[in-house]
C-alpha cells in the first residue's frame, strides 16, 4: 500500500461527520431506519464516486490500517469473504491478496462505486450492486467486513457461517463519517447472538470483531 500524508488524510467537514454519525447510530438502534437512509446515502456516494480513490486515498496505509491490524490480530483463515459497503473495492482487493485461498465478494448500494471497483477486479474478487440480505444467497461467509459503513446486524448474522467473523472498522475512529460506536456494536451483536472477540486501534482508526458461535471456520 502507498503511504499517505497527514494533509491527505484530513477528516471530512464536521457537518458531514455529524450527519453520518447520526444516521449510522440510528440504523444500529432501529434497523428499519435503513429504508429511509439508504436512498440519500446511495445518492451521496454516487456523487462522490468520481475521484473517490484520490480523495480518500482508498488504497493507502492509513485508510486500511484498522482492517490490516484486525486481520493480523485475529485467527482467521476465511474461504469466503463479504466486503460490505465496498466502495471502489480497496478493502476487498487487499483481503484477496491477504487470503489467497478465499473468494471475495464486495457489495455496495452505489452503482458508480461498483463500476470503478469492477475495473480493478480480477480472479477471486467479484463486485455487485447489492445489500447484505441479497448477498446471503452467495454465502455463508467466513468473514464479513465493514469499513466506514453502517451495520445491519440481523443481515450480518444471517450471512455468517458457523464460527464466522464480522469485522467493523473505521479509518478515523469516531471522526469517521458513518461511524458506529463500539457500544452500539456490542449491543447489536449481542442481540443477534454474536460474541465480541476483539477490538483495537491502528493509527487514527478503530475496529471491533464479533463471531458466530460454532465450528472454527479454519
């Protein structure tokens, strides 16, 4: 991954961070809120798709740092990976390189983002305009990753195989738009029967992981 500078990683405007945080926490507490949030969020990311990689340094060290840190700390050997809110595919492509035996599916509600991700795709990586509940048909998955996007707990639980892990990461911690607090994540995962198995920090980023009880996915 190419290094990024502090200037390049300046956080988005405060108003964007506040709105994103409110929307994401609302989805975490009231899953039905996603039906209201989905349209505006899709339109927001459709508008930003052009130039997204350059704007956020999507393949850069800082952007992916919490995902990399979590993967290195957790005992994972996934064969099927789902990357939720994949955007232009940076995390999905890194996961495919890290886990050479795994098939990777990246999904996003923004078609413009997926178009750019598909331009990079090869081999075991596939990108679709879809949500988690639709991706369940391609599962079950050993690893489900969310980077900087809301979490629909019931859908994630349905997508996970026994012993499967869900990882929720935020590039800039609580300063990330569409950040879900770890308290909300713990409550949501507990509600759907998943056990929190780790959390940590990497640079400015944070991550939390939970696992569905059952057989070891490795």
